[in-house]
């Protein structure tokens, strides 16, 4: 899907689109990279018109955008299917005719247009059921052609990013670095407050320079994770072959090291925050069993952290098994996984049982079928679809980071340092700071993507 230079045509099943993700997508309009065509009622987007051949059959699909001064055109595509046949198929599949015809329109527009790639965005459950896609009579479509709105906003974002375009709002582009900075700040909500306290208080906070460096490192690691997730996603949607497989493994291996590195950064932030005297640097970390000498000293400074780490053991331990394998022995291995019964064909990774068991414990999904976390067990072997997994695991990690930084109570610096409090208030009142917050608000409300 992402390997060609065609414009992306987004077919909107407008009558079914009610979710929050759908409303975000519907804020956008035609541009150089993608366009919208509605297959239902719409006051904003061009509606595809079905031309009739007599009273019973549709002979063609007309898309008329001539009133669009920038991206106007008119296109007519022959519709090679008889309506009575589609109605008969709909009955046999137990799918409403009004639902099924959308798939035939999608197939027609996918095959007939030479300069556009088409996807259908819908919330109709039977159209989204992958098992229906392989039943007799259902039109054969390219992979990732029928999307839920929450997947569609990610799909479109990655389509743009693969062309080096970064949208934060309709027709509002920024550079790559700014997009991921906004993404960091709107996900790790506690980060900006901590960063500001450290930056403005650096000269008065004990080991302020060291604390600022390691806090910047935490932000860098999470930002790099977000970029790696998108790279995995671009290759996930680009098809199953040796190149995409190799790229996915490369970025997944890197993400694993970043994931464990986030816990290392938090441990070092804690060390500087509480001025913990501990010189066995290789044993600084948040794993209570492996790094108990350090965590014991940490708990003496802040006992709330002890309970918090206990509640998050599965998350903390999640990535260390594959991390040790990658760092000390070999990269994880990928394969093409074709499951005809459940109708999925993906680049997947063979993973150690210890890693698989950690995913099961954290996700509460057994893995006997492919779920939201991407792990799957077959005949005693353990596999993982990386893109599903990294999206879910990273959200858990971000939640952990937010809560952990709050537990460190950096606000104490402002409460005990009047000069620092004044600097923060002055910065908060500045126009530049208000402009930055406005940008974050726009991004958080209107951005597409992960």
C-alpha cells in the first residue's frame, strides 16, 4: 500500500461513522496526498454517484470534484456487477445488501483507477470481520482495504509520513522533529512540568545538570520509541516480503532496548532526585529482585514507589528477556505467517516462551487467537505480530512513566524555592509559552496517527 506514489482515496461510509476517531478523520479534507469520497450522506465531502442502467442495475460510479479549484476532476468507473447478484450474495453471507455493495464499490474503484489507491473506512461490523472477507462471494480486496476509523487515522498518518509529510491538523504541516515532540508532550503529560522545573532550577537543584541530562535522555528514548513504532507500522502496511520483514525486525529490536532504557532513565532520575549514594552503576534500576540494593535505598526515600513497582512487575519485566537475547546473543527472527483459518497473513516474530508468558500476564490475553496484543501460540511455538504489540505495550509504558514522575514530587522544588516558583510563573505567562500550549492543544485535538 505504501510503496507506490498514488494518491490515497479514502472512501467514507459516512452513515456508519459515529466514533471519536471518525470525527477526527472527518475534520480533514482533500490535499496533495489523500482525498475523500463519501458513499453516504455528507455535507463536506464529495458523494459518489451511482449511474443507473434501467431500473435495476448500476452501470457506473461517478466521482465529480470539478467544484474543487485545487484538486478538481471528474471520473467515471464502469461497475461490472449486477445488483440482483449482489443481493443474492448478501443473503448467502448474511450481510445486508446496503453493507455488501460498499465492498463491491471499493473493489471497482481499486481496480479501475490508475492514479489512486482506495480504502474504505466503516464501522459496520460484518464488513470489518476478516472471516467474511474469505467467504465465497465476498469481493477479493487488497490487504488493509477495509478499516475501522481508529485504524484509519493511523493508516492515513503513516501514509503521509512515508512521504515525509507530518500533519498536526487539516492542511497544517510541521517537520518531523516537531511532530514527535508534540506527540511526546501530549502523551507523557507529566514530562513538561518536570522538565520545566529542572531547567529553570538547574543551578539551585542538587546535581541539577545531571538531572537535566538524564531527564532529556528519558524524553529522547520515548520519542525514539514513537518513531520506531511508526516505522514498524509503515512496513506492516507495506505488505509481507523480505524487505518489510527485515525492517520490522530492525526497528523492533531497537524498540526493545529503548523500552528497557526508559526504566533505566527513571531509576537514574530517582537517584539524582533523592541524592541516593550508590556507586554500583550497573545495578541501578527498578527491578526489585535484580536491583534490590538500589531499590531498597529508593524506598527509604519514597515508600509510595515500592507499592507502585509491585503493582507493575509484569510491565517492568516485560522486555528484559528479549533484550538480553538481542544484546548478548542474537537478533529476533521473523517469518511469514499465513493462517488461512483466521484469515491473516503477517510478518511475525518467533519469541521465547518467557517473553510470551510475560505478554500473557500483562495483557490478560491467552494468545490462542490473534488479539489486540499480537501474541499467538501454535503447536507449542510462540509468535508475535510486532505492530499490534508495540502499540499496546507502549501505551502501558507511557501510563507508567506519567504516574512514576508524579510520585517523585518534583513540585517540592517550587514549594521550597520561591525564586524558582517565580521563574515558572513568569514563563507560564509568556507569549511563547502560551503559543506552545496552543500548538499542543491543536495537536491533541486534531492530529491523526498513533
